[in-house]
C-alpha cells in the first residue's frame, strides 16, 4: 500500500513530518481533583486524576512515597467495529502499566507518603497513537490537580513507512504493521522516560525516527504549556487577582 | 498584577533559579546534580526575601496560583468534630472543620479518656462526657496511629459546643459538666466547652 504519494503527502493529506492537530481542555470532570481531554487529530482521550488521597488498600500503603495507580480503558464506541472487550484485557493492562510507570517517573512521590494518586484514562475516539494521547492527557490532568512533578511528560509516536519517517501515525498507518516508535520525554530536563517499538528497524533509521518522535514530543510540550498558561490565567481572573 | 506576566508563568520542569541565590519553597524542588531549583507545580513564580535576622540570606522562591488543596489537620490546631462512637476508654469523632475551614475528605479522630479534661484524668467517665452526634471543639495532639488523629479537649475552651438531648432539642449549657434540655428540663452530663461571648 502507498502511504506517501509521489507528491509527498500522506493518506490524510499531511506531510511526513507533520503532526495532527492538537486540542486540549482542562477541568472537564468536575468531581475529579484534576482532569483533561486531549485530542490528536481524531484520537480523543479523557483523563481524570484523584488524589493525593488516603490509600484504599492498606497493604499497598508505603511509608516513604505515594502509591500511583492507573487505569486505562477504551470506550466501546471508540473504534469503528463495536467490540465488547472485557475490562482488563492484556492490551489495556499493558498500557495501564506503561502510563503508570511513565507518570510515576515524574511525580515527586516522596512528598506524599502514605497516600495514593489515581489516574483514570479513557479513550473516547481511537485513531492511532492512543498511548501517546493518554500520557499527554494524564500529564495535563496531573498538572491541573496540582500534584508536584519534576517536569511535564509528553509523548508522541513516529513510524517508518515507504522509506520515509512519518510523525504521529494515525490508525491506518499504525495498522500497516510497520515500525511504530512511541517516545515519552521530560522536555525541560531532556530525559527519555518511555521508549517502545513495534516490529523492527535498522539502527541508523531508528535514530532518525526517534529524533523525529522527540521533536514531536517537544511540539506537544509547547502546546501543553500554552494550555496550562491559558488555564492558569482563567483561574486567576476568576479568583479576581 | 503587572509583575504576574507571562515570563513569570512556570510549568513543572521550568528553571526557577540557582540554588546559590535562592531557596526552594512550596511548588519548587532542588536538583542536586546541577544545583538548580525547578518548578514542580503550574503557576506563577514568586520570590520572598529572607527575614533580616535569619542566617540563610537566600530569598525563597515559590510557585503560586495553583488550586488549593483541602485543609488537613495537623498537631496544634483546633478542629471541630462530630462524635460518632463513645467507648469506655475513648470516643471517636469525624473531623469536619480544621480551624475555620471545612475539610474535603474524611478524617477520623480519637479522644482518649486521659485527654478529655485537664484534672482528675483517671476518673473520667467517657459516657458522661460525650454522646454520639455531639459537636466538639478539640485540639489535635498528634497524628495518632494509622487510623485516627489523637484529639484532646483538656482545656476550658474545648469540649462539647453543641449537643442534642434525648428529646431532640439543642441543649443549653449549665456548667462545665452539665447541659440542660429546654423542652424537658432534663440535665445531661457533658464535657462542655467554655465559649467566649462574642
């Protein structure tokens, strides 16, 4: 299949190094301590953060750091074919774990001992790159909840199809079976907290693909910063400062 | 307002300053490997100069403007609590207010027999000091055990501030140990708080 046409355009009309449109909104779940919706093109996820609160299961309580829990789920209506998936299938437990580990790496857990932080992410619309979108949504929700973090984590994916590195794969490109590199970084500290890849890639091309994904993460980071600034300004004006 | 411009806006991971010149306060953390202070919360940077008499002359840098968390009881503060259960050696209570602020989550406290009053602490009868449903003002003694905060009412101004009688009416305090029901005239035993006239 041709993923990049001779004019250099992808199936959805993007250039190879172009991201999909980003959109984010903070404070969408009123009951949660922090929440956000994050969209990357047609991929749309919602994240809600509760905590730091008392540990529900005392056996998991830790005396020197907070317990971070994460639950990932996909809405039944999020994909084209409606499937009734059991809660906690292999894919969602794996992504839950990935998100948990990524977020745990940036939360200053030692400041909140004997407490727990719950992160719930749900995919409302799936069009590739749900993993990245979930991490970005979770970061926004954590920042909204006022949970101390070393840095904001942002994530983006990149692939390699038809001999071209492609940024931010959509569902069709993702299901082509080619390599799919998901990167999560701490943009200010310049550290990688997540790196996953499906299928295989040559060493040299891997470098360029990962570089591309990292650039994507930085673009997401600057967008997230803008959203947070806008939100903080709004909070200020509502408070009448 | 002017100083709160966009250049003062920070997100987690933004550099706030060097540790040689500044001290990290709320919403900031110190990274030891590059001796730099970073923000850990979203908000605006604010710098408070150190008090003149302090040894450390570095100014404190904080991040302000984020959401406020609910108040949390800490040792030394006066809380308002509702008694839920009275046992022979202690009474348990749900903390509803910390100082003037109402709490968002559930915090439980325990008033032990020896913490009810200041004198004759071994002769305290828990059942003639509190009843379930009473509203008490109490001092937080310590973080207590894993389950509850330890509270104390061993001061004149601490104890029951509002209680319902068996008939269901709000009782009137008679002395520091008695309250009377305005409907039936019955007196009940309580550890009454002495509240200053407003």
